[in-house]
């Protein structure tokens, strides 16, 4: 496997999507979805190594996207973003990233889940 791991970011907040894409895109191929239908279509049509679910999703959206992702072969890893003041999802799949710790935390968690070592500002290297 090369350094072109693919990540799907799903959030209702397009500003957060653009910010996260710019950060993760430094190391990985990143696609975004701001609507349930977009996420469903992308998961059905592409293989992702990681799906990141934002705290802005409703419980129904979270459940539907998570179930669809878990039904893929190979199954992508799932990270759930958690924000202060928001209740944690009772049925969290995969790891949880606390967004108040900053965007670098998301990058590090994503690299760890994907088995990549971050090196400078180049593409990630398989560890």
C-alpha cells in the first residue's frame, strides 16, 4: 500500500469540512460529504480506508452512514468527532477524537488508525 490512503469526511458544517480537508489532505486523499445522500453515494461508489463522522450529524445520519461503512469490504476504519457540550454517541463505532484538542489531534488519530507515520509536510509513509 502506498501513501494514498483515502478518507471520507462527513459533516453538515461545510466550513469544518474545508478546514479538515485542508489538514488531512496534506497527507491523505480526502473526499467530503455534507449531506447524507452524498455520503451514501460516495461510500457505495468508492473504497475508503477511513470515514470520519462529525458531531454535527444527527443520530439517524450517524447510524446510517456508520452501518453503510461497516457493510463495505474491506471495511473502513471509523473515527467519531466529539465536541464539548455535546453528548457522546452511545453507540460510537471506532475511535473518538475530541475536537477541542485541535485539528492536529484529528491528523494524528487518523494517521494512527491508518498505520502511517507522519513525516514533515510530505505524504504519509507506511510504518
